[in-house]
C-alpha cells in the first residue's frame, strides 16, 4: 500500500463519489467570502454592509446639495474552526486486509466517512443560523406542504423576502426530510408534465431544483428548536412604531423568551424571530426583534405576546444573507512533518479538503482537513419555514 497521498487519489475520489450524494443543501447555496477566507482562526474580518439611501428633492442652484455622506456598517466574520478527520493504519493492520484484497475498499470508505463527517459539521453550523432569521411563516409543529395543491408555504416565504427587500434572484429554500416527503408524496402537480412543465424529472429521477423562484435544497442537518418557557408575557403600554426592534415588556407572565423564539403580538399575524431574549419576563425587561423589526405598529397598551411551539426550522434566504468562509487549514511556512499534501475539491459542496500524509513509527496517518466559519450578515434576507 502506498504511503503518499498522490497514489491514493483513485481511492480518495471514489470516496468523494459516495459523499457527494449526502443531503447537504446549505453549503452549495450560500455566499462564499474570499476576504474572510484569508483570516487566521478566530481572527475577525469585517464584511461591509451598505445602508439604505434616502432620496431628496432636487432644487436648482449654483451647486448641488451638500448631501450623500453615509456611514457604512459592517458585520464581523471569522473562521472559527480548524478540524481534521484522521485515518490511521499500522503495518500489521494493512497486512491483515491486504491478503483479502479489500484494503483499497476499506480506505475508500474511510475517506468517504471523513468527507461526510466534515460536510455534515459545516452544514450543521449553517443550519444553526436560523437563530438569526428575520421572520417566519408556516405553523409550528405542522410539516409544510401537507395539503395537496396548496403551495402557500412557498408563496408566503417569497412574500417575506419581498417585503424585506431581498433580491428577487438567488433565492434558496432548504428543507428537511419530512417537508421533502410532503413535496414528493402530496404535491402531485409538481410531477405532472402538463402542470409542472418538466418531463418527469421529479417522478422518475427525484430531481426538483427550482420551485417558485427558490433553488430547492435538502439537508439532513435541519434542526428542531425547543421554544422558551415564557407564558402570559405582554409589552408595556408605550406603543411601538413599524420598524421598531427593541420592545420593553411589562412585569407580567412567567418563564423566558429565548434567542430564536418565534413570537406574535396580539392583533398582528406576523411571526417575528427574537434576536435578544429575556431570561425572566416577569421582571419587565426587553426583547429585541431581528431586522427589519415590526411590520405592524403595537398600540400604546399592554399587548399579549405568544411564543410559537417547538418546531422544525426549515430555512429560506437570498444567497447574500449567509457567508461561509472555508479554506484549507494553514501549514507553517516551509511545511510541517507531513510527507505529502494535496487538495481535493468536493464537486457537490465545492469545499476544498486538504489531505495530508504523516509517516510514523510502523504506522501511517492520513488527515482530511478543513477550516471554516459561518455568519448571517443580512437577517432581513433569511427566513424560517416552521415545521
């Protein structure tokens, strides 16, 4: 068995062929940030965020109006993880399987599991960004797309992104297994050629890439969020205008409101995501809603707050909402003890893995490595489809 990575390329790419069929929906559809990729682990890199521009009346004169200055905002992005997925063999272990002729098969499967584990970790980090979403639609505890011929879950997701000013193009929706099963098993119009305009791709090949402007993705990492314990909480009686994000609570109710809770206010059907919660609503603290804040004003009277039930968090977004910074783990100048290092690109996710070989005393170790960080930089362009 070879001790260099180069001669292992056939086994490595055979492993990639397996992992490429895993359910990863977020990784291929989010934005990659080249600036953040250049940072060291835990080094902050700032990504600019340009604010909205207000219009003005045109007034004739000898010089233009002294206007146009802006304060450009930013969000901090950092690569927070550098991970290695190890594979190690001793000489005796190699000998035990070489006689059976299965050593390359076993090694192929080991690389497959390493690629799979790495992709799943990155995917889970991206899926966890549902906590930063702006608003939600759907019903907590009810799997989306459950009524034949009704696609309001998609329509309302588009409505939220439209209202929040997200670009009309570059939108993605990533759902879990239950929602996908409803799309495939209940929404029969999607695989009728005369209605869907597709020559049987869903019915025969289980392919459905675009739906109502969304690039559809499927992920095994879609999380379930356990709601806070808050009950009978209310706002104070100050009243809050459209766009307000910080809401003061009255000293009422019990329990807590968590970051990521989806809440509604009496008289307002919009479902808001909480960006900063309150550990004890009875103390009259504050909560912060994710941008763009209230879509409907709260009157100057105590207004009841209701928490959505524990729910599955499918997600939809425009591709500028989420940044993934991923690169190969850094080697010291001049290299380390590795005997051979190569880069391998996963054709499905686009992640570039680093594979290094280390010769040790009567054994050999391979490492599949990746460094990455994730960030929601535009909450307005990220929403939750409850399930």
